[in-house]
C-alpha cells in the first residue's frame, strides 16, 4: 500500500524534465498523501493513506 491513495488510487506519475536545450531527464511526481485514522462502524479505527485533494472532499461532504 505504498504511495497510493486508498480511495481514488492516485499514484506516482512519470514525466520528463525538459531543459532549454531540449535535454530530457526522467522525473517522478508523487501524490500528496496524508496518513489519516478513520473510525469504522464497529468502533475500530483504521490508518490509511489518502490524497490531500480527497481529504478536502471528504471534509466537505461530512
């Protein structure tokens, strides 16, 4: 469960750094993940990784 949002499945993206001389180097952009504890109906809590954008949406709906 590394570097992946629990709800949306957002993960790392791969692209290129392009210089002025058009040299290309691989780069990897990681999602903005936060560790969050959520309470389940049976009273137990679960620690999950959630993207920050998803977290904003979750707070807006509750």
